[in-house]
C-alpha cells in the first residue's frame, strides 16, 4: 500500500471548491478531488481533501466551477479531421451555396501550383441554397488546371472536377465498384458526384500523405479536442500500416496527448490474427480496439441501406447501398469474432442494422462469448423489433446526438415524420436498458461534446424545429453517455469514465454547472481546464 511519503514523491494536485459530478453512483457529487501521479487518489469534501493531499501538492481553487470526468469521444476520425483543418471549409455556416464553394475553390486554386490538388470538405446539399450537389462543371470553370475534390460532410460522397476524374481514369466505360456509384447524366457522362466506394477511385490518384503529414494532422486534432474537454478518443478506422505507425510515432514523441483506441479496418484483420494480437493490446495511452466494418452509407447522402425508399429523392426506388452482401458481412464478422475481437460496424439504415444484427447473432451462436460488446456505429434508423434484438444480443449502439442539429432537418426531409420518430432515439434506447454511447463522428459533425449534450437534451434541429422531443435525455444521462458509457464501449470502465479513487486522473473543468443551464445554452459553457493522467493538456 502506498504511504504518504511515497505519494509525496509523485506529482500531485488538489482541486478545491468545485461542484464535482463524479458519475459514480456511490458518491454522485463532491467538492474536491486529489490526484497523485496519473491517478485519482481522493474524492470528497474540501477539508478532507486538504488533509489527504500529499505535502507540496499543487492546489487549484476552482471557485465554484464544475469538475467532471474527461469526455470520451467514442467514434471519430482523428487524422481525417486534422487533415480537413488544412483544407477548404465547405461546411455550413462557412458557406451557404454552391457559388460560395466555387469562390473558395477559385481562391485556393489561385495560390496553388497548377496540377496540384485542391481539396475541401463539409458541404451538405440540404443546406445549400441550390438544394443540390455541385457539378464537375462548377469547379472546371474556376480551376481547370487543378484536380479538385470536395467531400460531403458525411464523408460518404464527394464531387470531383474533370481534371480529378481524368487523374482517376474515370470515363464513360468505368464500371461502378461494389458498394459505390459513379453518378452520370442522361448522356452517360460522369457528373463528378461519387458515392461511397466510388470515391476510392479518386483517392487512389491523390499523392499519399507522408508519416510527417499524418503526425501533423494528429497534432492539430489533439489540440482541438483537448480544448473541448476530450481526454480519450476512439479512432474509427485505421486501414494502413502508415496510419498505425503515425499514431505510434506521435505517442512516442509526446504528441498524442489523448488516450487513443484504434479501431482497425477489416483489411488488416488477417495480419493481426496471424500475430495473435487482440483488442486491448497496448497501454492506457494507445491501444488496439475493435475491428471496424462498413455495412451501408449515410443518411444525409441517402446511401444508407433502408427498407423503404427515401423521400424527396431523384430515384423514387432508392433503398441505399450495401457495402457488402450478407454472406460477406457474416464471414468478416465471424472471422473477427472467432479471433477474439470486438466488432464495430457502421450501420445507419434499418436494413443495414438488421443485416449487422444477423451477422452478430450468427457469430455468437457459433462461438458464444459472454461479454463480446459488439457495437453498431451510428445505429440511426431503428424500429421496435431492432431495439428488442439489440437488447437481446447485448450490442452497444454508438450514436451521434450532434446529428440532430446539424442534419435533423435533412433527416425529416428524407424520412418523413413516421420514420423520424425512431431515428437516433436516445430515450427509447436508454429506457430499454441499452448501453447507449455518445460521440461526434468528427469531421462529419462538430467535435465538441457539449454540443452533442445540448442536442440530446434540447432535441432541436438547426432550423429551430423540434426533432423528436420525447427522445430527449437529462443532462446527467447525456453526460453518462459521453463518459461512463464511452469507457465501457472500449472495455475500460475499470480505469476511466468516473471520478473515484484508483481511476485515471482524466478531468474536465466547465465554467458552469451544465445541470443549471438552459438546454439551448449548454454548448456555450466554456471548458477552462482539461487534464489527462494528472497532466494539463488544455488551460483556457
């Protein structure tokens, strides 16, 4: 057992005069926290904390601010976000029309050497004044000497100009890849819009990023996340050895300031299995997480696999896209499950969710595992029968409440009120006893957890219209989904997600108590301090 003298040899701090929301049912609220080294040593009253703190402990008077566990960002794309920060911001509210995107492309092309790529990200056709996707001709007019690729906010579709299509070798006879589509006009010419896996044809023509590029992207991401109170991140899909190496190099150099779990794409599964590696390999700073799969596309891009056609769609029979047929999905899930991995599968449409549950159930029946914690990433368009199956199979939905404000108006337009009622239904999932977990899917949406908490509690779309008010959560429930649930979704609930002695000293300080703030103002609460393992990684 550690003695007071041995504790004194470690860096320590005492956080006083706070409203401490511990997320620990044994002691939900306290006044003070003591940290020693990278762990929480004490939670309780101010007087007790002063007595317990080792000699020389750094004292921080929080003057009534609120101290919570560090936010756990359970599904996001760290490198993609860091790269996007250096690209054209084509999202709302930075741009409101195709004309404004075109202007931004023209400005970037003017300062970019001819032949080099011009890239941007973030547009949503539902929010553009023209209510359509850009066309290749829009960008050809202002950047004929540059290949241009502007990616939709969802990441599931992009628009390329003529130069980019030529670089990719996309012509009249290029077939659609499995799980994707090259959108063409009435003459068979590519419009520039590429759906799902068709984007890869252009990505393959872009010069690959270097390890230094990837590390710089990670540095940008970590700084932004820490300023939002995030201490842990679950990166949703590493598919190349270079990406994995970049995370390791950033960790070794002290640049990876967030605790990071790497979801590994299925193409690398055979290599991991041959080496005998499993989820959880690593340490508290960088670990291997689940095997990540895709079963369908996006809701705002109308490529999610649904059982009834989308509304307001140019194709009245559009049921979305499957990324792989059921037999292939069953096989990949089985191989990952058999190798001992947790499986995390992207599924947004109800048809895709059913496919994923079928695959999980078949794998579990073949090789029962008491605590598999297989996940469905997004788990968007639900039905009562699917919710019942999620309960029965013990599957974890990893949801994105920020979608309510950012995309809710588009969801209503594409689904109608009937299906909207169980699209991202937070209350229904919690009341069913499901371990609902929150995240942002950044850069698909804003990364700040307080924005997601606002949407889970407020249930209003970007236009101010009610989304599904009956699905709203309390502030405490939303905080739980962003802390405790995130830790459990990665098998780390024994070390983070709550403030109690022995847990990792991952703390976030908010200027105000979110329980005492009007729902609409939750996202406006400043994050004043972020601490990971006793080390300050952001201070306002």
